[in-house]
């Protein structure tokens, strides 16, 4: 602010100096003198444009994120699981997390259980029993979730051993 006042004063002095050096013919004309006085006053009030401070921001809003949100882990399957399990979505997300770490390519239980060799595959570790899809087919999240729904409708939460120990399914 002080810089602006000093610059304005210096401009006024310079303009007055220029006017006083004008020819006597111009100074004798009262109209010219009045005009020149107005010009001097106007110049003195002007702010130099190169010294003006930038105007402050009027808004403190944050620009929206332009990068798409990439869902990872179980969150990427939330919508699909919700289509099959609705109000039980949170529980089934926890089951998938404990069964496979939400890895659709997970393979577990590759050994005989109760006399049957049926590999557990995919998000919900669905066993490849005789009437079910192959392990490769169960690695597809939509197929695996659809089969998990069928199993749940037939057996309830007891189909997943994690419900007895790691997840509060009930």
C-alpha cells in the first residue's frame, strides 16, 4: 500500500513538472490549464498496473477429482454382491474377504472332504461338486456370486466355515 502511494506521488510530480515546462501559450489558455489539472489529478489517482496485487480468491471450493475412483479389494464387488444379497451385503463382503481375500482367482481346499474331491474356487470358495460349474467358471465373479446365493438359499450361513469363527454372520 505504501509503495502505491509513493508511486502515485512520483507520477504526480513528474506530470506537474512536464506541465510547467509547457509553452506559455498553452498555459495562458484557462481551458487548457483546467484540462491539464484534471489530467494531473487523474494520473495521480491511477494505480500502476504492473504493481497491482492479484485479487483474492472469492471461493475456497476444492476442484473435483478428475481421476476416476478405482475400487479395489472387496469394494469392487459390492454392487454385484448387493444385487444378490441386498441387506446382507456387508456380511457377504466379509465372508468373501475371509474366504478368498476377495480374490476371484483364489483356489483352496484342493483335497478330499467327506470322501469327495471338489476344489473350492473364487470369491466365496464354492466347491466344484458334480452339479456345479468348473473351477475356471467359478473364477468369474458373477458366476461365483450367483452360486453363493444358491448355496445360501439351500444351506444358509453354515455353508461357510468362516461364519463359525471369523465372521459374525448371524
